[in-house]
C-alpha cells in the first residue's frame, strides 16, 4: 500500500496577468521504504507538488483537479485535499515532514535552534521539556553537528548555511514522520 498517492494533480496560480498552470496532471505514488526523487529544471513544479501535499500553498493557488492520499503510520487513509486545516496540521510534523530548500526562510530567526526543535516534540509527542531537549540533542548529533550545546543556544543567523540545512533535516525528523 502506498504511503503517498498523487493522482492527476493540477494546480494554478492567479496573478496580475491572469491564471497560470503550475502543475498539469502530475501522478505518482511512494511506497513504504521507497525513496522517490522528483527531478526537474527550475519552475517545473517540484516545490509546488510538495507544498500542495503538505497543505502549504499560497492563497493565490488553486487546485484545479486531482487527489492526494496519505496513509499515516496508524494505517489511516487521509484525503489531503479535503481535510480540515486543524487535522492536517496534526499530520504535519508527526506523520509528514518537508525539508525546505532555503533554511533561512524556514527557521524562525528570533527563536534559538533548541527552542525550535523542542517545540515540535512538546506539541506532537507531548514530551516534558527535559525529554524534548534530550531528543533534540540526539537528532543534532545524528545529522553530524559536533558542537550541539552551542547550536542549541544559537539563533539561525549565526550558523553557516550547511549547519542551518542540517538543523532543518533534524527538525523534519524530530517526530519521526
């Protein structure tokens, strides 16, 4: 059974010059344990496909047709395009995650890295602060960050691009989606 099924997905964006189709009839599925790469040139729809699945499209976007189904770790089948936003938010982080291309626009610049990592653990896994801190530190070690103490106390702007990208990977993995 596929974990993710995208079928005949078409998405458009409206702007000053009218409506533009960003995706046209995209279909694929991802099975458990399978790795699927979406490859294409800039503007080909890779990010729009992912953002649509995560429910993070801009207000100017419209889903023209298609379906997206996600099978959560508990075996439930979710119709992602017809879910209430509160239900979808519960899936994000806990069952689904996305690693964004540009970590500086994805990490909150006014929150320390440690606070950002532990927030998802506290919200989705209902951990106490000490358990969340321990798990966040373990994840930073897994993504090969050497000075975990310094990074936990740092703001994103004080880290290199590569370090921020590793923090984003840790954040995507924090709830074991």
